[in-house]
């Protein structure tokens, strides 16, 4: 009698994927290189739960990396998708849904007087940078170390997210010319931004910033940091771009710009506005957006931009997000962060837990995390061991020290209670 194989279905699928897809995955962090082991291949989701190809259930704190603010298969989103599927899923022509979604975004985020829908966050940031250069006649862009703004050439310099997770340089394949127009300074360090403008006077087209850093792990803006950037850019004739792909409609009804009371010139959006389907958008002042073709000379286009399924899911999601929902998300996020911090403290594990709303990152370090350098001081090996202990307890966390945990409306008090049970003992051992 032959010995029964112990290979899991996820392991079998990874073997097949490795022969067909670089690294076996279609986005690098999913490969588990930072934590080791085999990534579970997911087959189903419902509320706060996901199930893998081997039938195992996990409490999901990845949330598709942010879009699923209502959890998996929310009834309102599911109904909107089914209704749109019955009527067609792509036309290559304008639709009423695009107009409705744009109007909803403008109502909740008044700085976005006009916007253009695209299919990814990378498209949104790339297009906003091009627009800023055209509007100002300048070429340089200032960004912050550890800030990830998609994989467009000029924005991968000292980027966070998967680049930080994998520990690879951010610029292979990128020409010196593309990288040379990107200035990088520390997040939460106003004097460095001031110095950059002194060194390159009248040369910087835009400052692009995650108002809450999310791709070096969650790092909140220091008091006055965003307002200082607003004052600096106005004084220097430079545009301020908020990359709210993560924070937009996640940390407040009007995004991070409403939470912190700072108005950018341009805003990049994604994730939540697509309800879990591929999406991006960039928008802002009317005079700037009217430079975009066909209204103006700055060209940008996309076959599936404004896809009917995407805008239906996005509209249904935003329709659910009222002030009461954000208060529940705030409460759930605070409780989850407190549970992680308390369990680590009880085990004597040095940890800093950063949180803004329903975004959380537990950093395995005893020192405050305020920028990319302090984030990189975290014990990533210890994070990896904790990650696998939690996975064994049925909790799916982002497989990287430098990413955010996402709490959704589906993480009710009872679900957070289950998270607390899973945390018990997870910090024991080295």
C-alpha cells in the first residue's frame, strides 16, 4: 500500500504557478518570501473569513490589501454586481455609473472638483505626476523614503511595500534619467523637505505623499507635517499630491485630507472606490483636471477605465459608509490594536503598534516608528515567526512587517473576541 501524500493543495498549486508565473504570484508580497513557507491559495470569502484550497478557514486581516472595508461578499455590493452583470460588464463607452461615482466622490472629498477613473493605483499616481509636470512646467518630483506610489519608473525610488519587504533595490530597469528627477527625503522630517526646495529652486513640480504612510507599515503624520507641506508647496508654486489609494474613504468619510484638515491640489484614489474590483482615480482642482485630454493636452487613456462592474461595486460600497460606520471601524481598530499590544507586552516582546482608524501595523521594535528608517529597525525575523503562529491559529495577516492590517465592518465585537483568543500565546518563544 503506497504512502499517502502529505502535500497540500496550496503546495500543488504553487508548484504549478512557479512554472507559469514569476515567483508563482502576480504581486510579489503574496509569495511569502519575507516570512517563509507556502502561501495558502484562497478559494472563497465571506464576511471576515476566507477559506483556502485545503478547506481551512482564516480570520482575514488582509482584506485584499484594503478595498474590502465591508468585508467579503457584502450583500449590497453583491446585489449591485449581479444587477450590473445582467446588463453587461464592459462597453467601451460612457455609462451613468461613472457619473454617479464621480459625483459621490466629489461630495465626500470636495478638493476633487473633477476626476478621471483609471484601472489601478499605479495609473493614478503616474497620471497625476504627468499632470503636475505639465501644469507647472517643471520636471522634478519630491517623495518620501518608504512611500510606495505604484511601480511607475520615477516613483519606485526608495519605495516601500513589496520593495521593502523583499529587500531589493527600487530601480533595476529604470533609467538614470527617470530616477534622477525624483528627490527623496524622510517622512515626518519638514527640514529635509525645506532643504530640497532650497537646493532645487523652481524645479519641483509636485510633492507626492501618503498622508498616512501605509507601505512602510502604518506611520501617522506628525502634528503639523501635512499642514507644513501645504504651506511649503503653496509658497514654492509646487503642487501637493495626496496618494490616498489606501486612506481614501478608509480613515474617514472624506479620506485622510478630511481627518487632518489639509487640502491637496491633486488626490489619487483606489481600493475602496472599486469595492474590491480593479480601480484607480486621480482628481483635484478643476483648472488642473481640465488639462487632461480630451479637455486639454495632457494625454491619458484606458480601455477598461470606468468599468461598469467596478463603478457599481464602488458605488454600493460608498453608499454604506456613513459616520456611524466610521465610528464602528475606529472602535474595532482600536480594540484590535490594544489586543495586539497587550499580548506582546504580557509576553515581554518589544513592540510598537501604530494605528490610524482601521489601519494597524504592529512593529517588532521598542522604539517609536515615525519614518522608513525607524520602521526598518523592526525585527523582521521575529515578525515572520509570529505571522506563522497566527496563521496556525487561523488568522490571515499581511505576510510582511511593512504592510498594514485592515479591519472591516465585518470584524464585529464577536469576531474581535475570536482574534483575542488566537492572539493568546502567539508571542511566546523567540
